[in-house]
């Protein structure tokens, strides 16, 4: 599972590299942009973590979530869906008293709901990764490069379909916008802006 460094000072940043505007200069954001965002991910546990984090991010900045990511991992048993699915009211009370995470009852209860839905998805369809990636666009890297992140759509027909399918399977906090952010995170689509070094590297690798 990709790991975000807990110590900002341990992250080396090359300031000469052009990046998407949203990465800014925060070491954790830059590290996430350079090493994780848009990199294809097919690991079931990692996919589950990222789906939950996208749900927690709703209405907040990604910087907030990223800074709390290690705390989330500690509080939510390493994002183990079996452990989270077994949470009861006492566990929610514990989480609501944890200042290191997002203390929102609806989102925390949603994480439990999604863990149970994730286990059901595993039982019914095997690897959740195969189900998640079934919504992948045919050619995610060949789309025209946007000049800025603000020019990228908030959702697509693929994220609409993913959202509908996940809702039908009992998931919550999986609206189309959240699903599209999830698709960006796991590399199902490559939305690095034109001029970003990650976009340039990817474009150079095309035949």
C-alpha cells in the first residue's frame, strides 16, 4: 500500500519540476501528487482505504484529509474492512472523541456501512478491484490534457455508472463527484494538467 510520510521534513521536493496547481508547496501534497495520485492501483485494501478517504473528504479540502491520513489508519484498524464492519456504537463513540480524524457521525457510520458493503461485494464478485476497474474508460491517458485542474470535469458518465452501481450494492458517500475523485486517485483516469511533469512523463511513454 502506498504510504504517505508522516514527517513532512522527510519528503524531498524538487522545486524545479512543474506540477498541477493543486499540489502547491505542501510536502505531503507534493509527495502525494508525485508518487500516488493517478498511479494505477489494483490492491483491494488500498482501494478500500482510498474510497473511504474520498468520502471523508466531502465538504473538506484534500489537504485536511491527507494530513489526517496516518491518524485515520490508526483509528480505523489500518482500514481493515472486516474490523470496521464489526464496529458498534462504542466504536463510533471512540472515533467521535478522536481529534486526529474527521469527527462526523454520518461519515463515520458511513465507513462502517461501506465496510460491510465491501465485504458483501467481495463475497459476491470476488476481488473488488475487478469490479471497481470495470468502470474504467477505454483510453484514460489519451484524453486531451487540461491546462488547469479547474478545467477538468467533476464527474463523467463512467463515474455516474460507478456511483449508481455502488449505491445499488449498499454503499454510501459515493456520489458521482466522489467517485470521479476516486477514479483520479487510483489512476483509472490521468488528469495531470498539461505541463505537469507527471503528464509529460506519461505522454512520452505513449507509442
